[in-house]
């Protein structure tokens, strides 16, 4: 029966709004990514800003503390990148040159000592490793050969690299004012509740982001130390 169905109209309206929201997010995905990265960086340097403000000798503006923390982070990261970039490029080039030779080996596992109970599976293991190297070659060679292109592309997006720290500085410096403004937009009766929700969200995001950063750093140090001591290439 033809006619107006309120329930169907609400469903259609909801589906339309969700579709528009997804389209809007897709359209501004680069901008959202910049804000997310800036937020991540802001939460990473916030403890350093608090440390500077806690142990500084004389009272200085919060903006100076934020700039000092950001400057220290940029110097450390820049030094790491400058030291690691040549090695990464060299290893990538070696991988691109040597990986095809590895995949041509017909009996890779023959050079590896195996326990007696695994000897009967040596042929299957050799085939599995050979197939894995083939897959690795297909995946790694384009990446290794395009390392230089990727670096040039990153240099071309230098505006984003500059914009992310600027936004992070704004988030850290004006975070309390941003929260105060958001709370003030709500009715007086609900401001305390909104303030508590924002505080809980801030604490949860801060702990989550810092946990990810520390976990990534610990993983990098652990893998790098073990692989360097073992002399593992690439």
C-alpha cells in the first residue's frame, strides 16, 4: 500500500546521514590524518611539557615550555632520522640486489642442520621456504626499489610535516582553554558532567597514546639490539 511510512522514513534518513558522514570523512581524510597525527604528537610531548614546568627555575609562559619540549623532540627525531636514513637506503638497495639470488637457491634448507626427527620433512621445509622467498621478493622488491621515490614524495609533502608539529603545539598549549570552551557551550546544569567526561577521555587517550609510543620504542630497541648482535641483514 502506497503512503508515508514514518519508520521507513526514519531508517532512510539515518542511512542517508551515515552515508553522507562516511563520504565527508573520505573526502577530508588527509586533513583528518593530519589532525590525528598532531593529536598523537601532542599527547606524546605533554608529559615532557609537564616535566619542564615542574622543574624550571623561574616562572615562564606555558608556550615557551611547549616550544622547548617540541624543539627537543624535533632535534632528537631529526638526529635519529639523519643517522638511520643512509643505512636504511643502503640495506634496501642490498635487499633489492640479493633477494632474487636467494630465491634461485634450490636447496636452501640443505645448509641448515636439523634434528633427526625433522630430516624426513627437509624437502617440504625447503619448498615452503623457497615459496616464502618468492612471495617476499614480490612484496619487497617494489618497496626497496621505490625507497628513493618515497623519500622524495615525503619531501614534497613537507608542508604537512611542518603543520603537524604546529597543530600539536596548539593542542598542548591551549588544551585547557579548548576544554573550557567546549564545557561552556553546554547548559550550566550539565557542565560538570561534560567536564568530567572530557577529563576521563583526555586521561584515557593520553595513557593509550603514550602506551603505544613506549611499546613501539621498546619493540624497536629490542629487535634492533638482537638483530645487530646476531648480524642479521636487512
